[in-house]
């Protein structure tokens, strides 16, 4: 599984807005660059979690700490014990 692709696809599927489509990158901030609300970020966390291998879960505090797309990638990489 490519973690970056998983995260980018999850963002596009969860928040299919023009702003997301235009500004999505690994360096994009979730609230400012992509225009996501706290609720949308939480739903994104649930979406990402649903795509993880069985037995892997995200904690609420991990999701609420996300500021950028790279933060999500880093969280998943650490959770799965992979570097990307």
C-alpha cells in the first residue's frame, strides 16, 4: 500500500471540492489551503482509518493534531511502521 496515494485519494473522496482539487499537495494545510473544517478533518480521519489494514486504528487526538497533508502521511507511516 502506498501511504501517500491512500491519503491523497481519501482527501479527494471525502472532500471533493474545487479548492481541494486545485490545492491538494503533500505540503497543503488542511484548514487554510484546502478549506476543511474540523468536522471534515475528523470524517477524513475515519475515511483514512477505514482504508488501513485490519487491526490498525487512529486515535481522536492523532486526527485532531493534523495540520497538513504531510501530518496525515507521517501519522500513517508511523502507525504502520513504514517510512515514506
